[in-house]
C-alpha cells in the first residue's frame, strides 16, 4: 500500500478532532496505524456534525412514526404522504459556523445543501424557509452579518427559482460570536418515485455528477464540530463556495434522470463530501465501494486523495447506476452541461477502497466505521428552575399603547419586510400566503390543496426551562399551521446548542429533546428529519439554546385558508383559549419583561398539551367551515400585540381591545399565556357556543373598527398607521446605519 508521507502524531490526531480514546478505537478497527487520508475519513465521519455522537442517544427517544410517515430520520430528508399519490419531502439543516466566517457564501451554500437533500430523494423543491439568529444590533459585526446572510439566501434561492415563503429572525447578545443560519426546504414527489441512498448490486457503477471538486470546504464538518475563537478569519478556506446556476442545472438533470429506470441509489455530497456520500451509501447497503480518484472531475491541479475525499465543494451528487444505463444517464448530464464520471464500482468486500496514482490510498472496513462511531452519554445537569414572576410584581405603565409601540419596533418584533422583499417569494406561481403571516402557504400545483409551512423557536423560553421551551417550539408550529387552516402533519428539527461536554449545556439538550418529544406525542406530530449543530459558542460563551422546529401541514382547500388580516369593520374579536376569569397574564420570560422592564428572568409560561390539541382542532374547524374571517395565534408580546398585528396586516381598519375591569391591564394585554388564538367573526355567539361545546375557553375581547385606530380599554388610543411606521422603520433604518 502506498502511504502518504505524513507522520500520524498525537498532534495530528488532535487537529483532526479525535480524542485519544476515539483514536484507540480507530486503531482497533484498522489493525494498524492509519495514513493521513484514512485519518481524515475517520475524522469527518466521527465528527459531531456527521455522527451526532453527543445527541443520538436522546434523538432516539423522539416519536418518528405515524400514519402519514413514509420515511423518518436516517435518509437525506423525511417523507410524508399527503394523499393523491403525492409525498412532501422536507428537512432543515444548519450552516452556522460558515455563515459567521463568510456570511454570503455560508448562507448561500446552506440553501444549496438543503435543496440537494430534498431533490436527491426525487422531489421538486417548492419552498424554502429559514430561521436566523444574530447578535445584538449594537455589536460591530451584526449589521455586516445580517446583510451578508440575507443576500446569500436571496442570491442562491432566487437564482435557483425556489420561493422563500416563511422564516424568523431574532437578535440577542448571546449570538454575538456565533450566529445561527438554519435553512429548510420542502419538495413534492410521487410516492412511487422516491429515491433512497443505500447502495445495491455489486458490480454496479458509482457515478459522480454535477460540478467539479476543488479545495473549498475541506475540514468543513470538523470546523462545524468545534468552538470558535474570536479570530475566525483563519477558518475562511473551510467555507464552501456555491453556484446556484449549476444547482439549477443539477436539479433538472437529476429529476429528468429519475423519470428513467437508471438510478439504484443516490446521495448528496454534503458535509464531508465524497467521504460521507460513499461511506453512507455503502454502509446502508451493507456493501463496499471501490473508487478511482483519478477519475473524479477536479478544478484544481495536484489534488491529493485526502483533499478530494474531504472537499465540500458544492453542487455534487453520487449515484449508483445500472451498468446498462450508463450511456443513457450520461446523455442526460451532457445535455445539462454537467460533469458525469464513472469513478468506481459497488463491491461485496464491505470496505471502502480508494485508489489514486496507481496505488491504494485508503482501505477501510465500512461496517465498523459506521457502527463503531462514538456514542456518548455525556454528563448532564438540569437547568435550575426559575421562580414564577407574579404579574402584580411587574410595574404597570402609564399607558398600554406606549409599550405596544415599543414592542412592535423592537429588533425581535419589527417588520421583516426589508428581509423578505429580497427573496423571490412568488416564483413558481403557487405561493398563496406570503411571508409575514403565521405560516407560508404553497399550493400543490394543479390542485386545490396546499402545504402550510413554518419555522419556530423561542430561545428565551428554552434558556429559562429547556423542556418547556422545547415543547413550546413544537406547539408554536402547530398553532401557526392551524391559524391558516392547515392540519399539522409532521416536523423537522434543528438543534442548536453550545458545547455538549459542559454538563449544563448537555442538560439543555436533554431537556429540550424531552419537551419536543412530549409535545410531538401529544399532538400526533412525528419528527421525520433533522439536524444537530453543537459547539455554538465563542471563547466559552454559548448561544441561547435554540431547538428550531420546522412544521408542515396540509390544507385541503386553499380557497378556505385564513390570514391574520382583519377583513371587515363591525366584526367581533374572540380570543379562543382565553379563560374569561383570567384577569392577569404570564409575564415571566416574556418579551414585555425584557423590552419594557429590561429583565430577562422568570419561568416561562406553562403548556397544557391536551388543551392545545382541543383548541387547535376547534380553530381549524371554524376556519374550514368559514365561520371566521381572520385568525392569528397569540405569541410574543401577548394578546394586544396579536390584535395590533391583525390590524397592521389590514389596510384602513382599526380595532378595539376591551380590558376586564378588575384586570392587571398590562399583564392581561402583554402576558404570554399559551394556547390562544384571536379570530374575527360576524357570528360571535356561534363561535363561543362551538368553543363551549369543545370544552375550550373563549371570550369576546373587542371589535374591528373602520376608524383606523387601535383603542385599548376606555380610551388609550394610537393610530394603526403610527404603529405601522414604527413597526416598518426599525430594520431598514438599522441596515442603513441609522439605528
């Protein structure tokens, strides 16, 4: 065997992210010292990013099966049956570290990677979403990062021609040194034309398609599995460079070939590039793969086996093709002007064997490489319980409309129009609800059905109580899908946390996963795919625990969907899920407490999962039956913010919010009690009766007016246009350098 002349010292092993114990397992598997290429392969496959070694013990506890589930976790993306012979295929993934180092390319290639995960399985992508977290607006890098990330998402998604229909953005100092960029894609496929990644058929050709391989992205997976230092510039070469125009060609070529009987298995070259794609295909198929790296299309001279195998160059796929179909497949890729190269064969050896320059460069048993990857039960301690903050202990403001305006213009609640107007959210012509509503809605082409799509997480709840916060993230997607009339079907998740080797961080992970699992089980809302991003911290400072949930729901008739916008003066506002005898509200861990009082403290609002289900089912039925004209879930900022947002979504209308006489008015208006929706209706009596019959609390809280004002209580008044100006101004002013 030809062994590259690189000494495998303890320092080299450590640089590859392997612990001493892990290296000893490697030696046992190999029966000898590895060469540098073999060490690199073990390094990326056993990285946190690829192996989930700190989290998989807990991920196994999540519910992953259900009547609609075709494919759960373990493939490129999750697959659910949406009826009529169609499947929705979707997943969310992180590109956090690359986006902090090089925001445009980091975010752009995050979009490209998640698109490939979806169309790899035979789906045409129909929608993109994103969940973004940035540092304090006052931090010197934040404006630069916002600009680059938004431009990267828009630049890639717009060029590929997939609409970006929903998302969320938060700002907090905990993300100053480590932003989060989570990208989600949803696609549609025929249920009888779904493609998987397990290799089959010894002797079948291993085919490389797409763009050429370069040196960009080498060590991307290991970089994503380590903490940052303040100076991240030296990691810039680990960030991949994307080409959305090549991606568009790749989508069309793959989908065209999938109409023919050529492909046995297919895998995106994502994190760890050719290494992960070949190892995963062989591992899932229980077979081996032999590759001739001299046949890999490259765009740089003198690339070593190590560089070719670890490169994370974008827009590349690996396929197993029937030998008799090679010419037919090649013709398709030639037509789309993409590289097509037979680089190896499937074998019965159970080993991955790499050849280059006439010599064997690596020879590794695939089975142990996959099955003996580390799995840790890391020490964890639960987060300390925070005290409940009594509403009476939070000072009342002089007026309610003053704090309302401040909340609507704060960084976490200000209009995101500046962002989503940079995204093409209408391309393909099937977007039924644009960004800014509870969920994006995309029509299933040539039908009256639609998919309701959303991403959600409230990190301040997760910090206060990870288990409650994890459950809340799931339930928030359930409510947002319900609020547009959708029936929630399944979720994908993106777990963003700090260093799992710290017991308090591992405790956050364990708690959040437990909460997510409890909510998914209570709502029959299975997890079908996901991603884990750990070591999100810089100089020992961790991000807020941020378990993002992406939800997908089905709307049977898009002509009956609902939006938050008020429709007609004279209609009644009914708060569903709001107990009539509740005269205060939950201010602990609330946006009001943080933004108005400057306090980040207190226990988060509790959840009643059984009540959530009853309430959601009721609201969905009211929308389906046409008994409400507008609907909005009550989330950040509480009831008054929800009503204000409904007025802001309309034009020329106002609203009144009646405050109970004995209420602690500020807590009643701004408390973040869970499980509530506000609906506008011309049949308040019927809605209240339906709620009573369903065992769901509800009460009349106001009315839609024609005066264009928002009136709270006896006469606290502000014009909706004043709120609109303040709500719309913050982000563009900030990005222009004026905030």
